[in-house]
C-alpha cells in the first residue's frame, strides 16, 4: 500500500555526529529534489484546535534567557486536512487530530490543571474547534476519513477516533498510520517518557486499524512520512507538496524560529544560537535522543526549503506553534506560519 523511501537509508551510520548531520542533509536534499518534481496534493488546509501554555524550559532548551521569570510560552495546536491521489483512488488524511478533551489526562498536563484554578485555565487556554467539527465544517462525513497520523504520540488519545470494544469509532473507516517504534514505545514507557503520553491512548483499538511502518514512506501523490527520530524513537514528519512548496509538519521545534534561531526575536534565543553556533533549537520536553533530534531538524529544514513568505526561514509548519501572548513577555517569535490552504476539497 505504501511505497518505501530509500534516500535516508544509512544516512545516520557515520561515527562522527556532524558527519551524520551532513550525510542526512545530503539525503534530504536529494529527496527534496525528487519530491518537489512530483505531483502535489489535491487539498491541504490547517485549522487551529486549541491554545495552551507550554514551559519555556522545554520549548527553547537552554536558549530562552527569561525562563527564571517567564515559565510558560503559548502554543497553538493544529489539525491538518489533506486529500491526495493513490492507485486506490482519492484518500483523505487527518494530520494531528488531537482529542484535546482526553489529552488533558496526560500526566504532565493533569498536574498542571490540578494546580491551576479553573478561572485561570479558562482565561489562558482557548479551545477553537475539534476534529469532528472541522470535518463537518468542510462538508465531509465522519466515514470519509481514511487515515489519521501524528508526528508522534505525546499526549494523544486516539480511542474515540478509531473505536474500541467499549465505544464506537467517531471516524469509523479511519486507520492510524504510525511508526512501529512509536506505537510500541507508547505501550511500554519508562517513567520519564510516561509523563508525556496519555494513559492507554491506543489500548483497546483493534489491531487492524493500526497501520505500522518502518523507515520512511510515501502515502500517495504529494504526501510522505519521513522518520525523524530523537524527540521520540518513532517520531516522523509529515511532508506535503503544495503550490507553496513542501510543507513539513513537525513538533521537533515549537516555532519556525527553532529552525532559524539566529533570526529569533524570542528573548536570548539568537544570542544563544550564535554563541554555540547551532542551526536549530530542539523541543526538549523529553530528551530521548537530542543528537538524533538535532539531525532530524536539519533534515526537516532541508526538505522544506525556503519559505515563499520569507526566504530567510524554512517552510516548516509546526503542529504546535508558539504565538505572541502578552502575559508571557519575551516569547514573541520572529516568524509565524499561522495558517495555509491549498487546492480544492472533493466531497
């Protein structure tokens, strides 16, 4: 069903860490050239789901100079709707359809909610819409959704979407596309990683509704899932070819600033990036493998290429993007994607 992508095979085998970066960069450039020359998706659109606080010490690891006084930044979590052609016909994919009602049971966020008065939560957090509401607003029916995927399974509870023995599926025909290492990790976590996974988020889902893959794969015309380990073992980035170039959807970085930190206007980030001469600033809530995550972010930025909105920045689309918020001074990014829409939806 899915076509393996081989450009990245062996690109991280070198003993030297920067040799791995350069080998992966070269592989990413080769993949980008082939991918951009290929077909585009039929439809792509982003929608804001929920805006929530996120610790600055994680979002800009070591780089944010005010974290002693500004504990949080604000991030907006998004869902993406993608339609693309395959040999089996047109397919509809939901990227990052977070169930933000259930995701609040993730241990880290559960503690945060329990320690924060409800009026403060209501003042700070903003819920814009939900995955079923987005689908309905487009004129799609729940059964029109063929697949769902996430760059990784932090905070995700997908049981309502896919169904279990105890509850029917909201999207009855949908299947979860997930890297094999990610789903296995999510079911057998150590305490540090467990703090960021929603309890039992995939337990009880029929196995035939979980499509596991290894390496990197093409889903169809203009859509690829690229294995980008580091943030989690099974992390993958979603690459979508559009008339604005290839968007790379990821949470390896919480801002486009994370991929161009020397241009960042967030407090201290540019100075830090110049001091240590780093290309990227990793999202570091779980440090499974920071070396691989650095390589993966260079890989993502290379695939993305320059943004048509501002060529100084890569065409990255953070699935959870930092936004300016008056209560958290110093967290204003230099570049915000906001939203994108390309092509026409087929009902």
